[in-house]
C-alpha cells in the first residue's frame, strides 16, 4: 500500500518528475512550470520582445481569517517577483455547506475588493460555490499582470557571485496565521499576541513595493517569494531553479521577535515557517548597497544574508555552531502544526 503524503506542498522530487514529463510546445511560453518558478510568463506576440502576460494561481488553505485579503496579496507577490505589475484578479470561492451564509460571503468579498483597491488591481471574474467535503472556506486566486520583456526578472536568474538579500524579516505570514488561528494555544502576553495578529498588515504580507523599489535601484537577477516551507525552502527553490549553490549566514537572517516567540512557544523552526512578506533577491554584487539603500528609503528594511555560489558547492548555512547544509523542510512548519 502506498504511503499517503502529509498536508502541504507535493514533495519537490515528485513535482519535478511530473513537470519534466511535459514541456509546453507553444513558443510564446517564456517561463513555464518548474520547481522554484513563481509565475508563468507568456509573450503576447510570437517574437517575445514586447509586452508579456504574467499569470499566477494560488489557494489559501491554512488561514480562515481574512482569506480574501491573503488571496489577493499572495498571488500579487508572485507576479511582482517577475518584475511585473499586477493588473487583474480572478477568485474561486468555495464555501462549506455547514457554515455558508450571506455574512461569510459578504465578508470574504469585501476583503478581496479592499485588497484589490490597495494594489490598484481590477477584480475581473471567478466562481463561487457551496460545496461538500470541506470544513472551512477556501479561496483560489488567479492574478494576471504585465511586464516589458526587457524588464522581466526570471526565477532562474541567480548567478554565482550574486548577493542574497531578504526584505523585512521572517516569517510574517506564518506569525499572523498562528496568532489568529491558534491563539488559545499560545501562552503569550496580550500585547505580543495583538502585535503578531497585526503582522498581516504591518509589516504586511505584500512584497509588491519591495520588488518595485529593488528593480528600480539596481540589477536584480532573481526574486522569490518564500511561502510554504519558509525561507529555507525559498532559498533551496531559488538555487534549484538557477542550478547554483548558496552560502547563507544564519546570524544575518532577520527574524522578528514576535515570530521567535510564537515559534518557541509551539516548538517550530522559523526557517521552515511560511514566510510571505519577505522578498528574497539575488542581485549584482556591485548594486547591493544601492538596492539596500533604495529599500530603506521606502521604509523597507532589508539584510544581506549571503551569496550565490557554484552548484557544486551546495546550499550551505553558516552559524555559530559551524557550517552545514541548509535545512530542508519536507513540509511547512505550519502544516505540521495544523495536522
């Protein structure tokens, strides 16, 4: 009998196997499916030298609070990682039979509309359904954006010698979800719990401004939104997509005190906790300072956490305890918590 997979992403090895069995035949597919690829990029003409359409779909499954807000921003983040501007959003809203009512539908719709307005995105369609076999509302978002071919940032663009930067800190999304969904299990002060719940908005799960500021300031070779599996998985995905190695300084990784408190209370590792809200970048080393300064000018903190190396060097984490392989999380720490 086959062993069932646990909640979370499909194992990367299995996903890679599935994706390598299919290659898009359409020459207008600039970036197709792949491990570590945030979004699809399609040329709007056969020459791939003009405007490109960027497409991304992602569901919200762990959170039950503010899921409409999450859905818009999470999908916009992946579009922004290509250097594109998010323009149009579609949402599939699935409501459980046991709790579907007008108030629930109204609340989620209002969250979607508010988030779209904040990003100047048009809500252009989707689907709504009341369905069996789920115990909480689920929103599956689809974000479309556009970018000039010359401004495209590829998921597989990291180069040996690049500086690795991360904005804000980890793990914004995980901290907010846990504080909102597991507050009864957290033996934390009320003020710390309130701050953690507020991470959804401050520092916020959006990295749209981060990506725009960075790409204006210097040469950005790759950007990635570390979601499920946390920063550690985001780093591994960036390396895997580009066929490179990484050297990361553990002491340089910014971890919010609220995140550390939540993780300590529940026995979780911040490096493996869903981390939307942080933007991971591989940038030309000569532009590192200019990009860090540009982000700071926008009120966005960022840190230099390491460098891109040759693939043969592997993905290395240096810490006070010594040097070792970057930890690998088969599933997100939050999936383990919710299991």
